[in-house]
C-alpha cells in the first residue's frame, strides 16, 4: 500500500480517553502533528487547557465509569464535533495492586469498572456509528499484566486479562462489519502510571502479617520503577499510529494483527509465557486427551 501524502488523504477523527496524562496526552500531540483531528477527553477538562486553542482539537469531559446513557450522550456530542469518529482509543486506566485477602471488593470492582466495563461501555456507545459507516478502528491499551500474573498484581492483571478476553471475541463479531479492533500489549512505559498519586494499593487497616514481606517488596519495586521504565511512550504511540494508518511496518502487511506487542520486555514476556505453556502442554498431552468419550461425537471445532 502506498503511503498517502497529507494533501491526498482525508483527515481522520480520533476520540481518546484519559488525555490528562501519559499515553493519552501523547496521542493528542502526535495526532495533531500528523495532521489529523482529535477529540481529547478527560475527567477534568481543565487538564486539557494546553490543547484548548488548536483548531483540530475538541475537548470533552468524559469519565469512562459513567452510566451507559451518559456515555451514549457524550458519544453523540463527540460525533457532532467533527461529523464522525474514525478511531477510538480506550486508553484511560489505572493500577490497583494488593493481595486478595487484603483487598476490599469495592476496590476490585472499581478497578474493573475503570479498566474493563468503562472501555466496553464506551465501545458499545461508539459501535453503532462505526457499523453504520462500515468503518472504524478501536484500540485497547493492554499490558504484560494480561499475559503474566505476578504476586500482588492480581487486580490489575485480572482486569487486563478480562479486557483481552472480551476484545478477542468482540473483534470476531465486528470485523465482518468493517470495524477493526486491536490490543496494544504494552511493557513498562515511562508515564505517570506508577506515581504515588496515581497507583493504588489494597493495603488498609486489615493488613495480614504473612504478606508483609511480599507486599513491601512489590510496593518498593513499583516505587523504584516509577520514572525509570525502559519504554518510551512517545515511541509506543507512534507504533500504534503505524498500525492505524498502515504506515511503517504495517505499510505492506496484508492483515493487521489483533495484538501488537510493544517494548522489549513485553516481547520477552509474551514469548516466555507461550513457550512455558507449550512445554507444559507437551508433557501433559496424553493426560489431557484422556477424558473424551470412547466414541467421540462429531462436533464443530470451538472457534
Ligand atoms: N505506562 C505503562 O507502563 C502501561 C503499561 C501497560 C498498559 N498501560 C495502560 O495504558 C493506559 C494509559 O496509562 P498511562 O500509562 O498513560 O497512565 P497515566 O499517566 O496514569 O494516565 C492514565 C489516564 O487515565 C485517566 N483515567 C483514570 N480513570 C479514569 C476514568 N474513570 N475516566 C476517565 N479517565 C480516567 C487518568 O485521568 P485522571 O488524570 O483524571 O486520573 C489519566 O489521564 C492505561 O489503560 C494503562 O493500563 C500502561
Ligand atoms: C456500564 O453500563 C452498564 C449498563 O449497561 C452500567 O450498569 C454500568 O454502571 C456502566 N459502567 C460501568 C463502569 O460498569
């Protein structure tokens, strides 16, 4: 596919959640630099004042945990701003860590509301528009946490696992209708996500001594990683834009993958997890296939 020059191509309109910080903020700048239009959203719209005077930006207050009908209204407003939405980036999210026995159910639910149900609700609000145009791209920000569970990392991992599971299914539902879904599986990137103000932990009054050492070690690891993550978020945003615009690496790819894996630690983790599973499966193969009825019925493959 040829790379189109700016005058040849029509401008695309992006809608991005969580633009007050990190990846969201970087997306807005990168899209403007590329010459496209963007609806930048945040819970607190005053955090977007940097962008207030750009012609190609509209600002919209949006909390992804709002109810479905509020999100539907926001999406109608967003569509009216530039007449369409071509790309939605479900970016907003945060990290909750902690051990199951110490976390409260409301804390876990809040993690899922923000990282899973919010993005799915917003996607539900945008899909009718994209289906009617038989065109659109939706990006979901996933993580190595969706590929590897680590001690004390349960809530965030569970939320990203759940997100990937739903998106993998949804992709197969909407791809035949012209809507492309993608998961960006991100390593550790240098945003504010691990700052003390942003990351949340489930250690409260009910801390259990048995977990002290593990929790302390995990928390101090996050603290030490904050600001020193190996991944450059500006580069990650450019790679995601390569996918959306089919430029760079994707310029001559016939099919776009559901997942792109970004950051060398992410490439390593996904590879190691797959290898580990293959190794386990090989050892267990006879064991695992021993549970069928002797005369195995003919059913269609699960797909
Ligand atoms: N950085 C990494 O290493 C990394 C790795 C894997 C995946 N990710 C994913 O990348 C995405 C962006 O993270 P980031 O690294 O850019 O972190 P960040 O700098 O902390 O930014 C997170 C953004 O999400 C917003 N947000 C949180 N809850 C929200 C809600 N209910 N409604 C609307 N916005 C909300 C925050 O807004 P407020 O300012 O209002 O809080 C903020 O703008 C997240 O989904 C994260 O899980 C990041
Ligand atoms: C998502 O939409 C459902 C209704 O479809 C609503 O019950 C829920 O509160 C919404 N938001 C979240 C974060 O779950």
